[in-house]
C-alpha cells in the first residue's frame, strides 16, 4: 500500500501548490496548457492501446465492461460524489465537480496505475507508483490551477483504486501473467484516450461507466484457466 499512499500524497500536495499559483496564471495560458495536456493524454493512451495482443478480448472487454458500468451507473455516482464534496468543501467553486471527476479518471486509468499497483502487490516493489507520484504531482499543479480544489480530492479514489488493485494482486498473484497485465493496460490505454477527448470538449463520453472494462481481461483469463 506504500506506493498507493505516496501517489495520493503527490496528487494532494501538487493540487495545493496549483491552488496557490491559480491567481497568478492568466486564463489564456491555463486554457492552452490544458489543451496541450489533453493532447498528450491522448498520445499516452494510444501508446498503451497499440500494445494489445488480443484485439477481440479488448473489444469484448469494452463492450461487457461498459454494459456493467451502465447498469451500475458509475458515472452518475462519481458525479454525485463530486457534487456532494463540492457542497461541503467547494465554497461555490463551479469547477469542483469537473476537477474531481476529470482528475480521478486521469490518475486511476492507465498502464502505470495498473502495472504499478500490480507490481506493488506481487513483489512489494513500489518504484513504478513512486514514479507515477512524481508525474501526478506535476500534473496536479497544472490541473488544480485551472480546475480548482476538486483535483485535490481525487487523491481519495486514487488511494482506494490503487490500494484495491495492490491487495487484489497479492491475492491472485498466480493469475497475474504478462498477458493479463498487457490486455488490462491496452483497455486502460483506450480509456485514457477518451479522457483526452473529454478534456478537449470534442465529445462527452460517460467514461466512468467504462471503468469495469479494465478488469474484464483478468476475469477472462481466470475463467480460461479453469478449462
């Protein structure tokens, strides 16, 4: 859990610094910076997605995972959580919910989050999550300077998400093969690209409802291993 805790603290402290700098950065700069980050996010997602080895499994994971997510209505749940936190801590910050949801998804989905948490659970090596903590610290400064305090609260779902994967990996370490991790990362890469699309305002994708797709590959390989 040490890696997940470090990552969450990196996000929190980065966001606090971003809030301090917020008043000193002109809107024209922050808007252009966010556009640049959004494009970079799309590229990073593409880099993970093209590593897929089983296209059918990735597509099936997206379909099945989205159906599950729509049934659970994760997107609305995350939005409501953000709004509730906004009422309590946002102090009339109209960007609170957007910052919370955007940052939570950006930090939780991706190869480093999955691989780092899995590595932490399997071997006790936290180096990947430590590196991610540094990167997220920098991104949090920029995001918080444009989206406000909601970004800081993204540290909570990151801790729960990465910590949960760490514990899960420790419990099913015999099944976490390179193939499983690769396909989970590929699905995560596609979802990362969708984050960039949302951030650019090109289309509103209910991305949270697609989150279960990341875990479909491990279920597939677990079931396949029984036959």
